[in-house]
C-alpha cells in the first residue's frame, strides 16, 4: 500500500495540531474505541515536538546534533512516564517512582502522564514555543499550571518524568549551559579547542577537513565554523559509548579507491535527473526543516497513521527511533572528529584541478563545462556544504539507523511512502522542473536513498555513505536489544557483541 507523506503540504501544519480531549476518551465511554494514528495523544505530542524542532532550525539555523538530543530526551520522558502505567516496562531514568496498580493503568491516565512529560520537556528545550504547547494542554483539557510531583497521580508522574530526565541530562557533555571548562560560556559551544588543520583559504593537508564560506542574507561571506566538534563526548542514551561501532578509516589520499569515489561524485552531479535533484533537496531540507532526527520522526508518524497505532505503540516507537537518532549523531561525530576527513568540495578541486569537467555552476548558471577547481556541491550559497568533517555521513548514519529501527519495530521492511516534490525549488528556484514523485517502498530503501542523495549532492563520497549506513544499522540493532530489555521482553534479533 502506498500513501502520501503527511507533511508534503503546508495544509498539514494546521490539520493535526488539534486533537481529542483527554478527559473525553474511551475510558469514560466504553462505546468509543481507542484513538489511533493521528488521533492518539502520543502522536499529537510528537507533532508538537516536530513543530518545535522546525522553529529551532529557523531561529538557530540547522544544528542537527543538538535537536537530536532534544527529541531523544522529550520522547524518553514520555516513555518513562508511560512505563509507570504499563504492566512490564521499566523506565530509563525514572527509577524511584513505583509502577501504578493495575486498576490505574487506564488510557486516560497514560494520556495525562505523557502529556505532562511532553509539555515540561518541550518547554525546556523549545521555550520560544511555550504558548503553542500551553494551548495544546488546554485543548486536551489539562491544566498547564499543575506542577504536582505526587508520584501517585498521572500528573505528578508526568512532571516527575520530565524533571528527572532534564536533571539527569544537565551535565551530559552537551554543554547545554555553556559551563563546561574550555568553552566560551555560550550554550552548546566547543570546549575541546578544536581547530581545523586547513583554514578557510588555504588547504595544506588534503586528507583533512577544510571549512568553506557561506553567504548570509545580506550577501556577505562568513565562516560558520565547525558544528559541535565535541559531540562525541556527549553521553549516549542507550549505546554504551561513542566509539562502540567506530568504522575503519576512509580511503587514503592517492588510492585508486578514493580516485574512483571522487570521480563518482563528479559524474553523479553532471548527470542529475529531475528525480535526483528532488531527492537531494528532500533529504537535505526535509519536512519543516526539522533535521534528520525530525525527518525520521515524520516517517515514524507516517507509520503510525498507516498502521493506526495506539498510544502505547507510538510512545514505544518514538522513543526507540529517536534513541537511535540521538545515539547515531554521537557515534557519527566520533568518526567525524577522529578522522577529520575532507569533503568532496576540496577533493574534487584537488583531483580535477585545471581539468575540464561538467558540473553545477550555481543557480543562475546551471550545469556548465568548467575547470575542476570551480566545482561546487548542488546546494545554495547560504548552506553550501555542511560545516564539519565528512567521514562518516550524518544523513547516512541517522537514515540507515532509523530505517533499521522502523524495520525492527514493525517486523517488516514495507514502507510505501510517496512524496511529491518540485526539482530545484530550494536550490535553483528560477530553473525548476515539473513535479516528480519520490517513492520509498521499504524502510531500507528510504535509508539508502537518503544516503546516496548526499553523494549526488556533492557532500560525501561513497565511503562516507556506506560506512554511515552500516554504523547506523549497528546502533539500531544494539539499541533494539536495550529497548526490549526496558519493555521486559525477550531478545529476538542480536547484534555483533561489541
């Protein structure tokens, strides 16, 4: 079965912001069926989280590592609150609150508990959207001013779950408050003293990352610096440690393998089809610009609607999938900062210097014949190339991991999403093509399409992609076992014993 991506039009922004009243659901009326899909309260809070993430991108520019942490902790708090009303599940952090008696394990109590957990954590991480979150609470018939920490009530359990997660993760290496020694006092600033070997104007070591200029809204060049070069030091959620599945090194400078992969990047860009352009843009700047963790939250929502998930199913799915995204960024950054490897932007310039190639010359020029040193990724000047080392690809890691997570969670690889896009709309708006339909028949295929889009766009070589996909899948398989342990269920699929 195929179905449209839920966030493929602006109309959806309005459609699912509202939902049923928590006090008027099936526990009070046995003739009503339990809300499923977009009607269940967990789904509705996932959409609030998605909107908050998108707004964070607007305010702070893309910072996928940081927003993956926000989402991971929001859904952890919801999971922990929910677990106290489940007959077997254990919380990750809410250890001092007892499981409620069977007579209290109602849908209404679950809805109340996860709503308070979501509300408090969303306000903590996305304070600029506090009115939207408050309005959601009121719409659900809940009192935003209820700050009870009574572990015998669903309101208190929800508030306690949020408080526990927030306090437990205050000093997790993310430098949330800018207080870590070595930082400049700015929240989420670097405290490791990372300095790229190559400066923005001089590339003295080809195998190492070189920053590139961006163009701001005033047409001025600026250096965005390296995004969170310390992120490998952040405490994972379910993973044991950042380097648990660290891949081997990238292809060596001067090797035939690297030469072949750099040639592939040039060839792919020179032959971009409308579908390719649409895929590059969709994966680069997906639904609501919510970054990779948010992008796969959207895909998870699609699964919820397709399979008509209950609240229980959604709470579990979002927690597991976002744990993979959160831990995936930590492990990915471990590889990125350990190898500090060059991006194709610099590699193509070096390998094809003074050679005639065909490539994209910019939104006004399109595809032209050029010298290798003039080559650039298929990307707008405002975000010409990700501002951190290349190996491994973050998109590939998160997409490979979350795709595997959804496969394991649902017990099937079938996906069936279709997305309608206008090729070039974000990159060369004066040269757009006719709308195309991108098809994602399976979760695995969706992850692989995300990964190859980064090679097509000129951001990564194939090794970045392949090793990223493998890294993400290893994390998803490992986290699945930890997730099952929290649920009190027997292990099924196993991961290599690392």
